[in-house]
C-alpha cells in the first residue's frame, strides 16, 4: 500500500498486505476466505488532503499511544457470541486478522453448510475517509457503511475510535452463496459490541510460548537507525499496531528510502526460485529482492519467528523488514544510478536487531 518504489509494487503479493507491499511471497496453506479490505484514502479531488491527513494521523503522538494500547489489548474479549447463534452452531472465537484482530464464526468451516464470520481489526480512518461512506447510528454509536455494496457475500462497517483518526473495521462474511443482509448484519453486530470494543479491553492472559503479541516492531529503532550514518530519519509512521515505517533522507544523495518493519500473524512463507531461503539471527525465512526491469533494487526478508501450529495454517508469527528506495530525480530513458546503500546488507543488519529486540 505505501511503497516508495514501482519495482517493489510490481513484485508485491500476499505477505505484507498491511503496508509493506514490497514484501512478496508465495503463501503455502489455504487461508479462510474473507472480504477484501477497503482502501482508506479517497481518490476524489480531496485525495491530496486525504493523504496529508493520513500522514498526520499515523505520525502523531496520540496515534502512537493508541497503537501501544492496541498491542496490549485483546479484542476477542469484546466479541459477543449470542448474536452469532442465529447463524448456527458452534460459535467459536479465534485470533486474526493479524496480531491485533479477532474473528468470531458460526458453523463448521470446511463443510457444505455456509459459515458466517465477523472479523474485527483496527485501521486508519480519518475524517476525510468518512466522507466516502454513509453515516448511520446503531446502539447510540455512529458507524459508517459503504455507500455501494461490495461482494455479494460480505460487507464492512467502520466504528471510529473517538477522534483519533483510526477505527475498528467490523467485516462480515458468509462463506457460500450471497448474503443480501451482510451490511445490515455487520451494522447490527457492530452495535452489539461497540461499547465494549471502544474500551479497548486489555489482555488479561499473557501469551503462551514464543510470541510477538504486545511487542513493538520499532522498539529498537535507535539501534537500527545507527546503520544509516549521515541519513536523517523522519517521523515514525504507524498504520497498524504491529507495523512501522521510517523515511530516510540524506543531502546530495540520489535516493530517499523507506524502512519498514512489520510483525505478521500468517502462514510461513514458501521457498521458491524467486523467494530463496535465508537465515538471519538464527531464524529461517525468505529473501525478496527480485530484479524488475531497470528500477533500483529494494530488499526485504520475512523470518519465521514462531512456526504455524499445525503446519500450513495461518498461526505463525513472522518478522518482516524491507528497505525501499525512491529515486529523487529520475531521468527519462536513463538507467537508475547506483545506490550508496546496499539494501540487502542493511536489511539483514536491521532484521538482526529487530529479532534481538523481540527476544
């Protein structure tokens, strides 16, 4: 979503869908299907204003404080099983999407009988973003629905988190067939859990075993910024609780860079000819720096911090680090000049510090 390189965008796929679309890979295992996440910025005449407002939100101290609260939260505590029973039994709650999110499902996945599911996760959602949606009230709370229906089996609702510029996205999904009532049902469920969800319930049970839950991917930023001697870091951008981006500039350099670190809750990534195996700081993973035409090289790694259990399911914890360049003064028809940084060397050093920080 927020890359600084056309090359990185060209090789983007399923690994870092939150904001590091330069990190791509082949995903093994089969994910439970779900609705496509809606974009959070407008493409109208206010697109420039929307971009500026998003930048303000994700770099604000208030935004960083909210992300810290969300890392310490357990959104599953806010979910209510009772409204789900009308869709069938059993009703189960489980992690995802991502580390901060939570899902609740009625029915047995993998059977011929359709299941119904709601997924709750935080996302950027500014005042300008609200303009493209329809404001309604449910259970005393303002929520926002899409003005146009999306897929026939899903719908999302936004529940703003006060005036922070973020919201909880409540996505409803039916596994088979159409669901004309999807938006109405998502709105109703949002109303049923809004009060408790907005308290951002703290996690009461610590994670068991090796886990990235509650940990800040940019906790070691002072250490890994030491790899950028002479470079000036910009504000830390936080689009979600488990991801951060830092822009880097240097006077006179042909390039600026974006350094991104994200913690994932996903299936381990598959080693292929385009995503070779790598070991960094004792963790296995894959490297992503497939050349694309004559554009400058970017580099990323995805490391398996905690394997999926069972294997092939979306229960693994991954650490991803990416460095993406942007040529400041590209010249039409001329090959991009050499970089003063070697992206993969830097990525490996930063990833080592991030792994050490994670413990």
